[in-house]
C-alpha cells in the first residue's frame, strides 16, 4: 500500500499536470506537495473564519 503523501502527490501530478520529480526525489516532492496543499487549505479555512467573524 502506498503512503498518503505518495497518493496525494500522484493525484496532484496527474490533476494539475506538473512535471514529475527527478528519480530519487519522489519522496521529497511528495512531502513538499502534501505540505503545500495542507497549508493552502488551512489558510483558506482561517480566512473564512476570520471573515465570518468580521460580519
């Protein structure tokens, strides 16, 4: 079974169409992509909560 980061990375590569990482760099790329996506979602949720509180 693949790791969650590998599945997220593979889905992002296929979905967005970015270039595949170099051989030997797949694990590092998977962690970077997963971290970036999680951070983006957290920022979006934080902004939503902030704006909701301002109403």
